[in-house]
């Protein structure tokens, strides 16, 4: 089984804290020969951190814009999932955006991003957020909100497209129905929309009304918030007899 999972708020407590449950998840996955693939809006440099510090062999970063994996020589390979022309268009747009909105709080890790950029929206007034979003739409730049950022990009990028490309490249033996996804926020909606086994950890209730597409399974109660919910769910799945 493969477990795809968002990181902030899903594998971390309240989007801030890496708790004991995260390491318990890694243990359960290892003991049952499962695989964990983190699918996050964080930058590709975070992906390098994940692959060098945790027992993972691949992750999908920048909201589906880049796949990183460890090759047969133990080297980390990073592959953008959009053409160079879209990366160039994003670069040019970001320069224009910063000229148009000089005080826009770009995320500190924007310099380490390849296929998208990010803005610290919690530092912005709602009117300015709306203006920035309208400016992006006008220039055919896509965007979405995670727990922490407004991410924006050029071209077709989504967590679901990233997962589909990952499966086509690495796990043709598995169907989507044999895999699971965990998430907690609007930037997980492409997975909730298209991936059958989608699970929302219970803290997703904070933003459920903002979602156009909801997960098929929604966990309940504080005992199923963030990594606690993921841990309980994968433990139960591994208890089930194999069909
Ligand atoms: Mg999240």
C-alpha cells in the first residue's frame, strides 16, 4: 500500500509541530512494508530535507510541481513536472507582481522554489489578498491557499497530477484504489476531487465550508487531528485482511 500525505497540519500538529505520532507513522509504514510519499506545497528544498532525514524514497513538492526521488545510486533526483516555458513565465510574472505590489510578503523560501512561489497571506489584509488574486487571474497564473501560504504557478500543476505522474513512473503495478491520501486544507482539493481513497484528518473541519471538493472520508474528534488521525487510520487499514 502507498500512503500519500500532505505535510503541514496533516503530518504535523497544527501545522507547526513534528510530534511523536509522525515517527510512529514512519514505524508502522516500515513494519508493514507500506510506503509514504509526502505530497506538499512546501518548496523542493524541503523535499531534499525529507529524503535525507526520513526513511522515504520519494516525495512530491510544490503542490505537484516537482517530484524528488532517490535513484539506484542513492542520489536525489528532482524532476519538474511542467515545461521550462512555464517556469520562465512564472519568473517573469513574479518580477511584475513584486513591482505592482512592492510590499507583498513573499515567503522566505520563495528563492528555493522551482515551479511555484509563495506569499505569507496571514500578513496581508483581506482586500490586498483579493487584489493579488485578481492580478494573478488576469495574467493566467494559477494559485491556491494552504494552511500557511498562497502558492502560485504557471501551467498545469496540482497534487493530483503529481500523484498520477508518480504512479505512472514508479508504481504501475498499483491502481489508485489501492492507495490512500490524507489532507487537511484547500490545497488538497485536487486529491479530494479525483482520488477515490481520500481522507481528511479531523482538523479539516476548520475549513470544510471553504472546500468545493471534500474528502470522501472525514475523520472526527480531537483524537483524529493531524498525525494522530493518520496514525489511527493506517493502523486500522493494516489490521484489515487483504482482499
Ligand atoms: Mg496542510
